[in-house]
C-alpha cells in the first residue's frame, strides 16, 4: 500500500476518534524543503467543519498518528499544514515489495469492466501524414496505453476520411498529369505520390481562377466556374452513383495511400485494433435521426431538413439532415459512435483525439448522444489539442508546405546522429547498432518533446532543442536509463539475493527521496488516465531522473564497502531503471541499454 493510502486510512480514523467527525478524503502535498517531513497533510479543509484553530487541529491529528501508527515517527505543524515524518522501516518494507515487480504501477483490467475506445490519427487519403498528425498519433496512442495501464481494456481505432471532393481532386490530377505513375514506378511512397497530385490539382485550379478573373469574373464566380472544380464535382457525383471506372480508380489510389500510412505508423511506433472508413459510415446515423424525431429530440423544418435545438444548453440549432435527405458530418459521427458500440458490446466510453478547432462539434455530438439516451454517452471525451508549429510558421497542405511526417522522423534520426557523433560516446558500436541507436534517440526526442506539453496547449516544435542531452528532453532521460544499465552490468556480485532490512540499511535522504518518487508512479498513471494527459507521465519521469542523478552524484553505489548497503543501492538503481522504462513505454518511447 502506498504512503498516501496508508496515511489516509489512519487520518480518517484519527479525525473520527479525536473529533467524532467522519470525512471522506484527505488532501496531501509534498513537504516544503525548508521543513522536516516526508509528506504533508493540508489541514485547512477541516477548519470549517471543526470550527477550530488549524495548528491545534493538526497537532491533535499528529499526536494520534505518532501514538497509533508505527510508521509515523514524529510531526510538526506549520500554520495549516501537518508535516509528517515517516520511519525508514516503512520505506524499506515498501521497497522490498516492489523491487522485483517488472510492471510496478500498472493495473490489470478487471474481468467484466467496461472498455474504452480511443480514436486517433483519422487522416484524409489525399496526402501523407504531417507534423500535426504526429502530435495526434502520439497523443492518442499514449493516452490509450496510459488508460490500459490504469486498469481498463482499450480498443485503438481510427476513422479514415476516404471520400469527398478532396479525394476526387487527387484522382482527377492523376488522370490528367499522372501518365500512369505508380508508387512502384516512381519509387515514391503511395501517400506521397497521391499528395503530389493533390498539390498539382491546386496549382491548376488557381491558374484557372486567375484566368477567369482576368476575363472579368469575380473571384467567387471564378472559383465556382473553374473547369477543374467542375470536373472534380462530376467525378464525386459518379463515385456516389457507383460508376465502375471511378470507383476502381478510387480503390487503387486509396490503397497506395493506406500502404504508405502503414509504413509511417510502423516507423512512428503506433498501431490500431480496428479501422473505420467514411465510405462505409457516411450513411450511418440517418435511421437514428428518425428515432430522434419520434422522441421529439429533433425537429423538422418546413423545407424537410432536420435540426436539434440546443439553445437551452447554451449552444445553437444544429442541422442533422439536409432537406434533400443527405447526411452531414454530425449525422455520420452519431451513427459511427453507435456502430462502434454494436461492434464492441463492452465499450463503456470513447476518447476522440481531434484538434481544438473541433471543440464545438464534440460538445454538440456528446450532448445529442446523451439526449438519445445512450448510457455510454456519459463517458465520452474529446482529447482536444493545440496545433503544432515550427519556428518557420504554419503549414498548408494545398500549397505543399506541410512538414512531412516521414521526413521529420528522418531528420530527427540524423540530428541524433550528428549530436551523438559530436559527443563521441559510441566506441565499440557496429554501424548497425549505431543506426538503431540514432533512431531510438531521434524518435525518443520527438515523442518526448511533443508529449511533455499539456495537450491543450499550442506548441512550437524545435527539432534541435528536442535532441539536447541535457534538460527536460527524451535523450537526457534515455541517457540516465543507459547509465543505470551500465551500473547493473558492472555490479559483479549477486545483488538480487541480498535481503534488505531497516536495521541493516540506515536510509540516507537521497535514497529516501528516490523511493518516495518511485512510490508516486501508480498515482501518476491514474491521474494521467483521468486527465488524458501524457504530460503528467513525461514530467514525472523527468523528476524521477533528476532525483536519481542527484542520488548518483552524492551516494556511492559500487564503491560502497558494506554489502547490504551496496546491494540496496544497486537494487534501487535497477528499480528506478524499470520505472523509467515503464513510464516511457506509456509514451511509446524506447530506452537504449547503452548510449
């Protein structure tokens, strides 16, 4: 049992015994460095209920703990804060229970509990994945892993936007300018090849617009009259009508893109359990609209369109079916959510990883699903995140100025290589080992830099800064892990067989602080799962590494002469290494055995 859980149990007993009051929770915080104590109870929340002096209340609770709880040695009260000093025996006992747990902090799913579906990536099939997709994929994948580690069954999914006018633009440009080009013939990944034709369409379209404006048309008229857009609209009409030739081209070019995406996902280290395609889901939800009309949730306008009035909830009226009977995105999302629960009967909630420009859309979607009476709609979450920019500014797909995901990963690997070679620490590595290490460091730098920032914040991504081997970066943490593995390789005795006892080990402050930091890991996982925030895991790991490096610099490990102390310190280093590895696993980051 963690220190907080142990103390919570006894403090609840103390409050009931001393004040005859029942409380349901206790608030803790870290003890300030200038006061003695291992953990601090915040007394202020009790002051109103007890109508007493906070120092007096804290003193009475502290006295009860010292008299009745073996692990509490002493206490001091500062204003409304009860600083509690814990015995070495508690830390040694706790350490002995977790030191051989390879997955300390992780919770196994409970049979019969509801699962969570996490959606991320969800790209368009007219261009390759870019920097924004990287943040989306890393966030979604990491949140899925964190929720899984917190004790839930998780399904990872995506919905692919494989239909619509944007797809037809790439198809039309390939027909006009492609000359039969294929990924095999050009040597290009399929998503890149199709993306090039999307850019080619845009150039041709703009050229036609300018020509029409020169002939006297307004810009708005020119955009509607340009031959390219009219041809794309006709192609879309043919696709929707099931035209054999158009559908065959659509399938062929989409497959090129899917193959390219899979290669990118593999390199990025993310995966999915299922895929949904808009071409299969865009008609879903129409029957739900009829159900909503019958229940009085939706209303039909005189022109035949169907709406929902959410003004009472502070939102607006939202269309769910056009007057011609065609669905809108909202209808499709309603139907897809319902379909997912049909496909996976154990789903009890869903997480949608989508940029913050869709905040309003998801407020409306979740509210509609609640009004329709689905119990799982109470557990829907929009993992809203800010856009990513580079020092050079914003990206635009149509103009071909996006930062390609594959290119960025390659650049990160090259940056890691350059910095590693400058540091000159790779003697004895083969070229294959070096190449693998550069990729682990480069991707680790990319992922950590992306995930250490609160998801809701817009962020500026600086590749060079992310690969720094000092500070709050992935490589700095990876290097500490490798240092720990080096200690374990150099430990030329069977440290695992040595029993650690509180009588044999007089706990030093640096050792105690390190164990306290390790002990927080299970709680951090639960908090990260609750708040859908990989940043909590990332910054916890950085704090753990800082604590370990302080321990490493101030406490002798292998030079220690006392066998039990030396074994304890090696075991402690090993446990920290395992915790770093487990934390980084939740971020999708690998850790190298040597650096």
